[in-house]
C-alpha cells in the first residue's frame, strides 16, 4: 500500500513538473467544472494564484455565451464520454479577450468510470486574426474583380475553373457554386474539349504569358493568359483576362476609313496637320510641305513632344495636349529658330471623340504665321516709335519724366513677369508704363520743374495728369486697355488716390503694379524739388503701405525683384 502511494505520489509530482514547464494552459476539472488542478501557465493567464483557482468552477471565469452552451452539453454525459475540442473567447488577466482552442480529454478510472476531465488550451488569438485578415483580403479581392468590366477567371492546369469574377459569371449565366470544377470551353461553347486556339491551354503548355485575339461566334476576344507558379517553380494554374474587342475593332475600322478620306484632303495643304494618341504620341503627320522639306517625319512617329523638343519648348506642347485630352479645344503659338530663320506657328489642338463621348486622341493643325508675326512686330515697333516720340515731346517740358518712364517700364514689366501675368497683360502694362505721365503735356513747364512746394491750384493740375493722359491715349487703337491703366496708376487700394478715388478691386492689376513701380522709381531718383532718397527708402515706402495704398502681390513681387539684384538702368 505504501509502495502504491509512493508510486502514485511520484507520478503526481512528475505530472505537475511537466505541466508547470509548459506554455500550454493545462487544467483538470470535475463534471460540474470545479477545478482540481491548474498549471503555472493557466494561473498566470487568469492573473491568480493556484490556490485561488482550485475549487472554483472554471465556467464562472469564462465568457457566458459559449460556456452556457457547454454547461448544457456537459449535463448530457453520454455526449462527452469521448475527447472533444472547443474554441472559445476567454477574458484574460490583461483585460483582453483571447481565443483559446481547448483539447478536452475525459479521464476514466480502471473500471471505466468517468472521474474528471483534463483540458489543454492553446491561445489561437493571433491565428484567428490572421485567418480573419486572409478572409477579408479574399473578400476585398473578389469585390475588386467583381467591379471591373473585364472577364477574369483562374484555372487549374487541367483548365477547370477555381473562381471567376462577376463579369464572367454573368456572361455564362451561372452562380459561383456552378463554376467549381467546370471548364470555360464547356460553359461558353458547350464543348467537351478545349478550343484549338485557346490561349489558356497554350499558357499551360508553354508556361509563359500568352496574348492573343480570337474570334468565336462572331465575337472578337482579346485575351491575356498569365501562368501562376509557386516558389519552387511549379505551375499552380492560369489567370486569364479577356474583353470583347468587337465594337472596338468596328470603331477602329471606321476610323481608318475616315483617315483615308482625311488624308486625301490634307495632303495638299501647306499647313502642318497631325494626330496624337491619348499618351500625346505622334501617330500621323500630313501636309504638302513635307515633300518640299528635308524633314524625316518617320523619326517623329511614336514620340511625344517631350521626346522630340528640348525641355523649354516641349512644355507648351505637353501642357496644351493635356488641355485637349480633357475634351477642350485649345490654340497656342509656337516659335522655333533664331533671327531671320525664326518661324512662328499657330497650333490648334482638338480632341477626337468616340461614339460614347470619350476622347480617343487629338488632331492638330499648325499654320505658319511668320509673315503675320513680322507684320505685327513692324506695327509694334511703329507704335513704340510713336510713343517714344510723344515721350520726347514731354522731355521739352520735363527732362526728368522721360528717363523716369523708361525705368518704370522696366520695373513694372519685370514685376509682371515675376507674377506670371499673361503675355497680353504684360504687353499692355509695358506700353502704359512708357507713356504713363504723357498727361503732363497739359501742365505748364514751370509747375513741372518747380523746386519748391506746389500751391493748391498747381497740385490740382498735377493730380489731373492721369485723366489728361487717358484723353490722349484713348484715341489710339492699341487693342489693349493702355489708356485705362494710365488713368488708374495713381489710384490707391484704400481709395486715397486720384483722380477718381478708386478702391481695391476697382483698380486693374496692371495699374496696381504700375503704381508700385512708379513710387519706387520716383522716391529713389532725383527730382527738381528734392535730391534722390535712395532705393532703401523707396522700398520701405511700399512695404509700409501694403494693403492700404499698394497691392500686396505687386509689392511682394517688387521686393523679390530688387533682392535678386535687379537694376532698372
């Protein structure tokens, strides 16, 4: 008897030793769930001492939902006479719910009577999360595939279908369950064997990607079949992606017919006529000029402007291509060459739409406007000469004004360029600056050159010179608002300017820039009534008047201009 007790005790110690050196949750319990043994890992999991746990019913420690179900099962003794497994949520000492997979083993005595149960638990929380992420990723992938128009399917090497997207299922009018183990050639064509020209079959045999167009029952299919391999290089299956290209082929055929008609018309023109695709690549170029030039047009085919021209020149083409590809017609000018060899073209880009209103490419017409530009330049020079002549008339009365206007023109134009104003606005500002004080022709010379303070009448005459300048300039057709810019160049943001006391948005941007340039030059330069105050004081004047007298952006541009080392002389 003592020997048996000793042996039993030794085995008990051995059991406890093994159990306590395991990370598994191990416990023994009676049929009413009263714990009779717990190992170290079990006690630590619940954050309790063993003595606190022994005699407790573990069902009180567990989540009630699943355990109430288990408690009912335990009352049906016959159902738990054999080993069973469960996976339940359990609240651990760390306050988090862990999922534990329990392996439960009934323990019988030598007579076969059920004594108690032994449970071994494994924390499968992370595995469960991983399984959930896999399921979610699979669901996301299926959702993505089900929302594309292309037909996608995954085949085993024997061509049986593993899965397919919604577009595939709708085409063959079957549900997901009906796809399993079926083949595309049976579902689509009712065949018992693969099609002779099947790209999927070729991808299986050749173990490489196959891209082909096949025609079946009057439909042209564009198919790409991608073989899928495991890490060892074994073929797992083939993914095929297909779309109906019949309508696209018909559209393309009609476009080619139109192109032939178009070619016959345009090959006799002196204009440059060209086509671009959706990536702005040149696909065709026409015109009678080709025969009389030494240009190798084949060199340009398939290239974008960025690949043909230097960066500075390419930008204007690429920018306007983007505008036209968005569906809007655009016109811009392009120049190349230098001096007498310089050429100027007006380029018109128009989008080409398909029957569904989608832009499929662009058509462009380039017209040589070199002679027109030369004429415009000659007219501009004549106009500038006229303006300079008018300025020289003013020099007779006020020798300081002509030099002042020249410097103001350079400052204001430079500010406008820094603010990236359109070319048309810059040109209007340039002209206005050249003659902004032309109204002083109406003021007596002795007032203009008076060294002392002006009286009220004299100052009234001075303040009227913007209006007088407007009267002179409005009779000249500039095609630009030059006269109005001149009339507004002494207006101020807060309405304290003259001659009309305009405020903020009532004043043209060009006039705001001219006002800043005018003040900087006037303050920094010599005048009959005072010596030059210098650039530093001039810049301080416009800084102190930001938002009240002077436009914020114009002042900012002016300050940046002079900080960069700009000199108006």
